[in-house]
C-alpha cells in the first residue's frame, strides 16, 4: 500500500470514528427525547380523554332528562343519576384506550377526607370492589397518599395530574402510574384515568437496556470492518447519508400515519379536524364527522388473539378507504375507534353512506389461522361540524350519537 493510500485510509478511519461517535450520541439523545415526548403526549392524551368523558357525562345527563321529559315520564334527580351511572358503567366496561389505560370513577361523600370520604363507583378492572369505601389515609407502595392528593387537587383546581405506585393488572409487579383526575361537581364524581409508565416505554420507540447493549456491541464490531471499507470506498458515505435520510422520512410517516392500519394518525387527525372546524367558521361548508367503534372488539382479541384483532382493524380500514372519496379522510383515533371526515357532504347523502358502511363491514370476512372466515360489525355515530368551540366539543357531541348506536350495535345514529 502506497503512502498516499495509507494516508487516505488513516483520514477515512478517523472520519468514520468521528461520525460513529456523533451518531452514537445522537442515537442515545434521540431515544431519550422520544421517550420524553411519549410521556408528554400521553399526559395530554389522558387529560383530553378525561375532559371529554366529563363533558360526555354532562351531555348524557341532559339527554336523559330531555328524553324522559319528552316521554312524559315522572323522574327525580336521583333517578337521572342512577340511569347516567348505568350507561357510563356500560360504556367504560367496553371501552379500550391507548397503552392499556382505563377510566374509573370515585364518588365523594365527604370533601374533608378521612375514612369513607368516597366510594369506588365504577372501576372496569376491579369490578368486585365497586361500592367499597375509600380513605385518604391509604398509602401506595412507596408511602404516598394518592387519594388525599387526588381529593385536594380537585377541591383546589377542579382537576389534578399526579403519579403513584400501584400493582399492574394481572400481576404483582408494582409500577409507577401516571394519572389525571377531574371533578364532575353535579354528582360529586371524580373521573380518573391512569397509564403505567412501563406501558408507555414499551409502546414508544425507546430501546430497553438489552437492546441498547446489542446496539453498542454492533457499533463496536462495525468500527473494525466499516472503517476499512469506508477508507477504500468513499461512496459508502453517500449511501449512509441516503440511509439516514430514509429513516427520517420513515419517522415522519410514523407520526402522520398509523403504523398498523395506514389510516391517519391521531396526531394528523387532530390537525385535520381543526382545519375543518376553521373552514366551517369561515365558509359554513357542510362537512360531516363520523365516529366508528368496532362492536365487541375485546371479545375478538380474547377469542382469536391480538394479532388477529390487528388484521380485523386493517381489513376494516381498507374496506372503508375503498368506499369513501379521495377527498375524505379516515383517522385512527385510538384502539378500535376511528373517525371519518366526509367533506362537503349534503345531509341527504349522509344516511346512505352510513348504511353502506354498516353493510360492507357486516359482510366482510377476515380469515383466521384455522382458515375460517370471521366477520364483525361496527357502530356509527355521525354529525355535522357546527359552531363547536373546539374539536373536543365536536367529538363529545358526536359521541352521544355513537353511544346510542352502541346500545343496539351494527347500526348508526345521526345527531
């Protein structure tokens, strides 16, 4: 090897090592940044979900009162409260949320706290404990007083974000849990939602310790081989640059597009809904928002497994995409819940579209591992964008129609 070639190899090796170290630093910082962003997004998600649920409870209360008044039924405040409790319990038992999160409700009996300050009214994961009395003196696994913290927060501000340590579902493992609670004053209900930090980490782009060790080992081995290759063939640097560019594009697509179903992501969908709301305020264009929920989806997962459940969701999105216009949008809002934006659609055409979607999904079969076709149905709630203050208010309004449809299943309701 000539002096010039050795010098080239030396410079190439040094250049690669500098590039490697910089890449490693970016990788480590990027992983941590993505995890922190996942935490922030999850906090926003559970806050928005609980806020929406509180608004929904209030809308449902008024809807029950209006319906009974229209029917000429004699009722008391406690009658309405009992009916709302029944309907909300039914909804929360069947609802699924991101990262295995869930919503529960405690009813305050004494705002001064102490033993018996509240009862556990609704808890989808601890149904047998509903009706038990709670105490602000109860400690979590590390000595915190979560009930006291929760009560003081809602008394002072109406809501509170906090964390505590609790056993994971179907496990004795104690983990840190992110929670948000908000008071529905009319019924003295504290509506709460919680998600374990471990679940957020598992479902984010973060690498666990074992994966990071493999990554570091792989980089170490790469130094030996790739430094020689890069020194001899500088075109490898160009290919590496193109690779990083492709990875950046893939990451952007993951933000904009739901990785499983290829529908718009919730992040993208939020932007689209805000745009449509602004368009309505400016031009009064008649665009409909359709919320779809897969009937008995939890039963499908339990019976056939989560992989088959994923195939069902992909098939439903594919069928809907094939039967709406290119100008329309389908968004995966969370779990098995989807939102469709039907732009500039006259009311005379809306009912026919919803009937068609119910029919298409009803006859659509997905083949399971036993080569047996399995079909499902969907419930649909729909309404037009109007003078809503924000998209949360819009979705809460349309959610009322969806809930009415879910009482019957395999149908639709227009609000």
